[in-house]
C-alpha cells in the first residue's frame, strides 16, 4: 500500500496533482476532506477514541446554527418568565391567531423533562456552537463525540416531528421561535450524519459514506420540504386567509 501523504503535502499539491491522487477512490476523497486519523493515541487505543475532522464550512454551520438556536431559546425563556409574572402579558411571539407561542409554554408539552424545553435547547445549542468552533479551528473529534453529535441530531429531528404534530393537533397554531429552532436543527442533523459517516464512525462502506456526504444538501432540502408541506396541509385554510 502506498504511503498516505501528510496534511502539509496534500495542501501543497496542485489541483492537477490532487485530482490525480484522489482518482476515483472514495476513501481517498474522504481522507482528504475529513483528515481521518487512524493512528491517534498509543497502539491498542479503543475504537471510540479514533478521530476525524471535517471541512471548516461544517464547523461554521454549527456555530451559526448554534448561536441562532441560543437566541431563539432565550426568547422563549423570556416569554415564559413574562407569562409567569403576568398571565395576561402581551408576548412578542404572539403575532396572530395562527402564529403564537403563549399556549405552548406553561404546559407539559413545553416542559418535557420537568424544566422548560428552551432551557434544555439552550444548553444543547451552546454545546453545538462549541463543537463547531473546535471543528472550525481544525480540530479532530474522537468517535464518541461524533456518535453523540449524531444521536443528539437524531433526537433534535424527533423533537421537531413531535412538536410539529403537537402544534397541529393540540394547539392549532405555530410557535415562531420554535420554527426558528426547527429551521436550524434540520441542517445540523443532515450535515452531522453525513460528516460522521464520512469520518468512518457509522460503519458504512466508503462509497456509501461519500454518497451520503454528497447528498447532505438534498437530505436537508427534503426535510425542509416535508415540514413546509405538513404545515400547508394542516393550516392551509388559515394560511389562505392570511395571504388571500
């Protein structure tokens, strides 16, 4: 087996040399894009310490989505505190009969773990932004962190599906800041799964991992479309009145 070039050697390659090196081998493209390191740590290190990185764009995505999520969670926390102080308070998120958050705050659906969902979300988005900063700086994360990122993203998508159904069937309205949180959870999930697979942490063959990495934008778009279509079907008559 030929020697794997170092990061510095890859960075110094011309575009033609890089294309020639990559060829048609998916594992080489994945190694270049994730800088997968199978030799971190002493010999016999456990698999969960194996490391890989990602392109800086993914780190930037996590930072931006994390910060947006923190702001949305903070607004929900502020609204919930205002409502506790004054049940008749005019909330900034109560925009219209269709777009409102007041009914979803001080009920069990808004406090699944015994604390407001926005508290948990703020912590999660803070961790997400920190991971994004590490990846943006060029750090490589151990496998257990990639697993945690993927599992957390899966939990985030499950929450989006669940709370969307609750919004439709229980409240009959849409929470604006919740929708902001949904909008940043979707790209985080699609890209996290793709980069976790690309780093060799999901057990997929290299060609499948590369296909998933290349399809991440399409996966994200499909999830957005699913949410939008669901909202249109559920609130079509109310939306027609608003925009009619």
